């Protein structure tokens, strides 16, 4: 196995191409995943799951190469340091979470003398310590998601790949799961790849994103730079938006209407005065005014 | 002491937080051992509910009991003055031996395989746990190998335990234990060898059939169905009063007969006394069925992956 050091990407795709018959799931995709939380983002059919399956060694690429911590995806040592939480159900209903995690820790190469303690610790961290001896079949959806996450963590991996971890969760459960994912990266020091089509999840959680569309990498950057403030001023009003827009036109201020708001480019001191006057003249009630922050959804739109 | 006089609490609970694992990682070796031991435990219902234990033991207990009964019969005849050792002057009565014991227990072990085999491979696919195994340091070969070996060990134990019970039972039942052991030691490699062949064949067939469905009960019914159909097929063909050698050839489709009579008679050296066919034909047939089952299992799992 290649030695994983700070300069070795955790995951590296080089011209990764995957064909299923005539369907091209990945088209010469090249990207790297480093430490922290990386969102693998894209609409359905973008190639996210295929990329994950290749990195996990579950399927082979048609061409190109995939490296995990500098090693081949089938390298056993690399696989002892990798965790995977699938989107679909993957839990035995008749087993207790404690027994299931103990077994999974041992299958990951942890000696039996340590695996039970690791399983209990991991279940404590995901908030299932009290419930650990109950059969998994009796768990709620949220608890099952936590067990799925726990089995990915139980062998203390370097990197975990989470496939739609918030699927099927209510808003509270979703927030808790995202908080837990942040804790895993920040406190546990385990890097995370979060595959999702939910942009809000990525915005709330990830440090970096890799945006896939039709098997190609459309964007690969850190979330902060993609959602940085723009030169646009965003003015949201509660009423009289059209009158407000008309007043802006009368004052020769370039603008664009967006729902209940108006965005104005290149605002300087004089424009702010004119903007204030337009608001007063239109009798529109101001809700919010400030620099426009790009949202990741704009990336989808632009692509 | 009143509540006012209670000493001030000084204990503090510290959360030590997440602790990285710095211990040994045994990799693929540990994964394989775990899979094997877990399969053996699952097969026998160890660490599981009462019903999971009940079925395998319900089928397995009578096989061991049969060995005890055979030993008791031998010991009884010894006690009433008959010589049970063939080599010591011949038997006054035709007592059943290891060959007959194999014939009696074979069907029970096939039923045991029909219950235990699906238990080892079907739930993993039904619950989709199998995906979690293949992202860990094991290959499909390791996974199937561990499951196969577990069933093999259970079937081998089920095949030879009754024989061991019988052999040891007679050892204690007859007067001259040492003489009996010296005269009959050759039975041990015979029933062990036969048990190995039987376990290899039955394990491969059961795992192959169980690979076709993710429902345990359906797999069990298919295994039992295949055994029954093969038996009835032979019975029906025999109604046509065919030539002896052709009948023997057709008899090879009967899975019970292969396990209960054909292979044991080869191991115990009695095959040529009652058969026209060359004994290498049934051996090749069993080898072909075993290889075919293994190839079918592998190809099925390769497609699933």
C-alpha cells in the first residue's frame, strides 16, 4: 500500500470512465478528495454512486484509475481504513446493534478482544448506547441510519463514504445527522465524502465539493469560494416590489427582479442613496438588504 | 444526617471523547476467521433465538442418536454372548455396520444441509448486508469460501459424529476393546473419507441452490425438492425394467442413493460386488456435479456484484 501522508489525496480519480453497455456513467472524470468533508454533488444519474462503487472496489472502471490513499482500490490495507454507509437498507433485523457492530469490526480486521469495546464506544458516539442490545428490526428510521453510520465508523477508518445519509429523515433527524457528520470530521478527525443531491446538506456541512453532471466533473472547489459574496446587492421587500422596481428604473439603476427581491449590480455610495429614495417612494417595506451570497444551486443552474 | 448535612459532591464525569484505535489490525486473516466462525455459529443457531437453534439440532440429534443405537445394538449382542467382531470368527447375526449407518443417516444430513445452507447465504443478500462485507478487506472468494467451509465443517461433523459414536460405543461395548480397535481401525479413514466427499458434494450443491434466491425457506424447499425429484426420477425410470448397467447409470441421478449407497460402497470396498459399472463413473459424476455447483455459485455472485 502507498503510504498515506499529508500530500497523498485520500481519493484520486484519474480520467475515470465507466460504461454500462452503451450508457456512460462516468466520462473521464478527474478529481481528488482531501481531508475534511467533501460533498459529491450532482443530480440523479450524474455518476456519484458509480464513482463511490469504483472507489470501494465494488466495480471496476472501464478506463482510467482510482486510488484510495494512494493505493489501488482492491488493496486490503486501504480497505481496512475505509468506511461506507450505503443509501439502502443493509442491516440484519434480528441482530442487536452491539453484536452487528462487533462482527463488522472483526470483519474489518479488529481483533475480537477490542471489537466489542469499539462497537460500544461507536454506538455511544452516535447516540445509541442505551439501545444497543435491542434488535435492529425494532429501530426507527433515524436509529437505523445511525447504526449504518456506526458500522462505517466502528473500525476507526481514515475516510468514510456516506451515500445520501439524510435520506428518509425528518427535519430534526436530518439536522442531527448533519451535526453528527460535522462532529465526525471535526472531533473524530475522520474525513468524510458525502454523496447527495441535496445542496442544502452540502452547504451546511461540507468544506469542499465535487460537482458531477452526466459523468463529468463540472466543478471541484471549496464550498466557501463557491458561496462567497458577490458584487450584487440583494434587496428583499415585503410588498410593492414592482413599484420599487419601477422607481429604480426611473433613477437609472440597473436591476433584476427575483421573486420577492431585486438584485442590483455594482452598488456604490450614490446608488445606495438612490436605492433608499426608491424604497421610500415606492412605500415598499424592506425585509433584508445586503450583498448577495451565491448558493450552490446556482452551480446547478449554470451547468 | 439531614439533607443540609450531606457532603458536597466532588465527583465529575469526564467524556473522554472519541478515541482513535491504535491497536493491531489483522486485516484479511481476521476477516476470514470471523466470517467462518460466524457462519458456523449461525448455522447451529448459537447466539440466536430458540427457533434458530431448534431446527438444526432437531435434524442433527437423530443422526448422532442413530450412531448410539447402532452401538447399543452391537453392545447388546456382545452382552448376550454373540461375537460382534467380524474378523474374530465371523458374526452369528448380520449386524449393521458403518455402511448401513451411512445409508440411514444420509437423508437426515441432506435435510440438515437444506436447513443450514440457506441460513448461511440467503439473509446476507436479503438484508443487503453483503455490500458491507465487500467494502471490507475480504474478497468474494473469501466470503463464499468462508460460508462454504462453515457448511462443509458442519456437514462433515454431522456425517462422521454418528460413526465416531458407533465406533467408540462398540469399543466400550465389546469385551476386547484393544482387539476390536486393532481389527476395525480401517473403518475410521473409510467413514472420514466418505464423510469428506459427502460434505464437499452436499455443501457445493446446497450453496449453489441457495444462491439462486434470497429467501431462506424457498431455498430450503428447493434443496429438498431437488433431492425428492432426483429420487422419484430414478424410481420412475426403473419401472421400465431396463438393462442392469443402464439402471445403475440412471440411478446416479438419485442424490440420496449417491450419498447413501454409491459413494459409501466405493469407500468401504463393496461397490464392485454388486455393481456392473466402473466405479470411476460415479466418482466422475459426483466430481462433475460438485464442480458445476461451484461454478454456478461463483457466476451467480459475480453477476450480483
